[in-house]
């Protein structure tokens, strides 16, 4: 994964998917002391309704590679079950490819919807790793993560 230059590339304002539109919201700076990398934050819209968000993290720290992954998404509870996260990942693919050839995606072993999303996306299972005790995911209760590699 390439590191962001001093002036990171901005994504298109909107990215279109088969059932979703991603609206670029902001570029969040990283926090090197915590191992947090900069990330692009997008809102996921379906027919103009905001149903969740997707983040694209740029950089390869222990936090990203073992716990958070390069892509994180959340769909609001009333909108789950429509594969909007999968559509959002696919909509993000063209911009993601402009930053790197491959991405590490993670999920908790018991998060079956996220795991299914990664499998349907075509991400290849790599392994299951322990979450470091100093990682924020550990504090939230995650002890292991399933890791996948995605080549958009």
C-alpha cells in the first residue's frame, strides 16, 4: 500500500454502485502515535436515504493489518439485510485501485454478515489472528480477527 503524500488525492464526490451511491464526506487524518492511518469517510446512500458509512484506511500499521483492516463499514440496523455493504465495497473499488493493488479486510469471527460480505466480495481468507491487547478493538471485546485479502 502506498503511503499518502503530503497532499492526498481526493476521491470523486460521488461513487456509484449497483444499488448505492457513496458520497465523500471527509478525509480524516491519522494518529501515528496510536497506529491510526488517515482514512476516507463516505456516507452510503440508497435513493437519497443515508443507510450507513464506509471508510477506506490508507497505510499499513499493525492496527490496520491485524485489527481494523483497510476497509470498515457499518449499515444502520433498519437497513441491514440488503447487501448494501457489499455494494458499497464494489462502488469503492475503482477509487481503492488508484491507491493500492491489495487490501486487508477484517471481521470478528462471530460477525457472520460481515464475513459473508467479504466472501461475496471475492476476498480470499488469509488467517485468524489475535488482536493485540493494546489495540482499541481489544478494549471493545475483540480477541481475534479473521483476515482476508481483497484485490479490487
